[in-house]
C-alpha cells in the first residue's frame, strides 16, 4: 500500500492524469526509467534517488521530457555513472541542469585510458568519485579484468548501496524474466550465448556479501526484490 501511494504521488506530480508516466517507483525513494539501447538487444535503465527536494540520477539514458520530469520532483544535484560505458545522456543533462557529473575512478590495474573515452564522447567537465560514500550511497568497486577483451564486459565499475540496503548496479548483473540472477557476460543476448565468466561471478558475490544487500536494482534487466544473498 505504501508503494502504491508513492506511485500515485509520482504520477500526479510529474504528469497530469491520463498522460504517459516516465518514472516507475521501484522502492519508496528510488524511481526508474528506461529506453531501448540502439546498439544492443536490451533496455537501458537509469535510477533516480529522491531525498526531500534533492535528486541524484544514476546512469542516465536520455528520453524526451526527462529533464522537465526530474525538475518537477526536485533539484537535480548530481549525475553519477556506475561505469564509463554508461555516459548515455549525462553530458547533455549536466549541461542543461548544472548538475555535477561524477565519473568513477579507474583501478590502477586497468589498461583502458578513461580520458580518451571521455574525450571521444566530448565529456570535458566532470569530477571523479572513489570509495567514499557520496549522497548517502556507498560505492563498491567491481573489477573483473585489466583490459577489455571479447566476451569480457564490465572490466571496472561500481555498485552503489542505498541506505535501505538496495544494490544499484550497471552491467555486472540482472534479474531475468523468471526471477533468476544472471551475471555478466551471461545475460548479454547474443547468439551463441556467452559462457559464464568466473571472475565476474566471484566479484559480484563478494560485493553482495560485503554490502549485505538483499535487493538488486539492475541497469539493464529485471530487479530482484529480496533473496539476493541466497541467489548468489
């Protein structure tokens, strides 16, 4: 009932009755929105955390009316990326709203040049975050490989633990349509299917145990509302 009430409040605050809603409340203080990825056979999801009149956006796929809809809920303080692969609409949204753009630092073992990636995407104004808690979110680094190779995505990204112990992730894991936990690169919908990658499974399991999270909020698939610890 409480979540239903939250859904009603969001519906009537963002858009008048009868108008398509952009955000889906997934917990009492976190909203979600998504759009198809033009480069792959999956959806891209972003999350918006609400704290009184302040909003923090994570991994921001851009869709029409997004900025206006966020503004109706509160001031957008910051845009945070879980991985450099999720720049999406961050540059445009940051420029239009004045929100801080926070980019993950890269582990010293990573061979990828983050500055080159950001320059290619014309992102020149940003700040870095690391292992310190920020905006009430506790970061957990997930390093899977030292360099990008075929079939090994998510070489270095962060997951965020919310105060309610939900784990927000980018690429590392999703819930599938049957409620199962699937870890990258297994969930990538390619033919033939990707084989399990041991380091990804081990790293994600470590983060779940260290964080104590039991809820998964996924950047690409279904969410898992409880039982995450048992599923790993």
